[in-house]
């Protein structure tokens, strides 16, 4: 997946889900979802180390977990492997 508003926001919702203050990249906060991210996020652009989604995700798992917990699709993507089944729904167990 390349860097795009619609692609990234499908899970992250908006620029607010990332903290650009620490990295000094706050210019991102002014971008609309329609901004062409690949202008910089491409192999020969200024953000060449962050071109596809795995460039962002790899190695970040233990860092600031939860910062995007409000992301709607997070529950969907995580739900696939989630052990958090509710016991309240045990009345619907299969025969
Ligand atoms: C399928 C859902 C999904 C999509 C699509 C997605 N992400 Fe993520 N992203 C996550 C999840 C879940 C985490 C949290 C991982 C963790 O911290 O354990 C995360 C974490 C991150 C982080 C680290 C959070 C932080 O503040 O340090 C960055 C940066 C990031 N994503 C950038 C992106 C970018 C850029 C895109 C688009 C190219 C993108 N993500 C697309 C689900 C997604
Ligand atoms: C004007 C150039 C430019 C544009 C346009 C741009 N970015 Fe970036 N972005 C950068 C640079 C430079 C970095 C830092 C790359 C690095 O760390 O090597 C970066 C880093 C990021 C990070 C990682 C922040 C972190 O803490 O690791 C995210 C997330 C991100 N951009 C998302 C986006 C999204 C989403 C868009 C489009 C809506 C976008 N960017 C458009 C230049 C840009």
C-alpha cells in the first residue's frame, strides 16, 4: 500500500492519529485527506524511507501502542485474531 489519505485513514482516521510534534514534521497536520502523499513519499522523494505501509509499521509495535486506538477499522483488523470474545454471548454457542 502506498501512502495515501484514503489508504492510511482507513485505519488511522486522520493526521491527528500521529504525533508529528516529536519528529518536527508538523507540516503534515495541514494536509487534507486528498493531499498527494506520494509527492514526498516515493522512492526518490524527500520521504524515501517511508514509501509503503510496512515502512511505517515495521518495528513500531512496542512504541506508543494505543495512540490510534480510536481508529474505527482497528477493531475490525484486530478482531480477526482477537482473543477477546465476550462471555456474554455464550448463549449463541453452536449446537
Ligand atoms: C489495516 C489498518 C492500517 C492501515 C491501512 C494503516 N495502518 Fe498504520 N497502524 C495500524 C495499527 C494497528 C498500528 C498500531 C501498531 C502498534 O503500535 O502496535 C499502526 C501504527 C502506525 C504508526 C506508528 C504509530 C506511532 O504514532 O508511532 C505509523 C507511523 C503508521 N501506522 C502509519 C501508517 C501509514 C502512513 C499508513 C498508510 C500508508 C498506515 N499506517 C496504514 C493500522 C493500520
Ligand atoms: C512535503 C512532503 C511530504 C508530504 C506531501 C507528505 N509527507 Fe509524510 N513525511 C514527510 C517526511 C520528510 C517524513 C519523514 C520521513 C523519514 O523519517 O525518513 C514523513 C513522515 C511521515 C510519517 C511518519 C511520522 C513518524 O513519526 O514516523 C507519516 C505517518 C506520514 N509522513 C504520513 C503522511 C501522509 C498520510 C501524507 C499524505 C496525506 C503525507 N505524509 C504527505 C514528507 C511528506
